[in-house]
């Protein structure tokens, strides 16, 4: 009876260790997925924020140019900057 009790005790300990090992792998995998997803979300957020800043800078530049009398024209293929009468581009633009 003591031998059987020792075998059952050993088997029970091995089974608990095996179950805990499986849970450790599951928890570790879940943690890795959460970390990877949060990293991807952070990177996407940074990219969106940078693009938003660039767009805001471009809007401000266009507003300043329009305040000076310049117009932007696009025919679908090309884009043009129309200067007010009497003004000339000094940087080699046509």
C-alpha cells in the first residue's frame, strides 16, 4: 500500500508539473503576442502622428502662399503654381 501511495504521489506531482508547464507556455505565448501587437500599434501611431504633422505643415505653407496671391492648379496629370501678375519665380520654376 505504501508503494502504491508513493507511485500515485509521484504521478500526481508529474501531472501537476506537466499542467503547469503547459500553462506557462500559454501565458508566455500570450504575453509575446500582446507585446508584439502593442509594439505594432505604437509604431503605427507614431507614423500617423508624423504624417499628420507633415500635412499640417503643408496646409500652413499653402495658406501662406495663397495669402501672397499664389494659386495652385492641377489638371490631373501635372500641378502648377500660378503667381500673381508681375511676379516672377526666382528659383528656376516655370
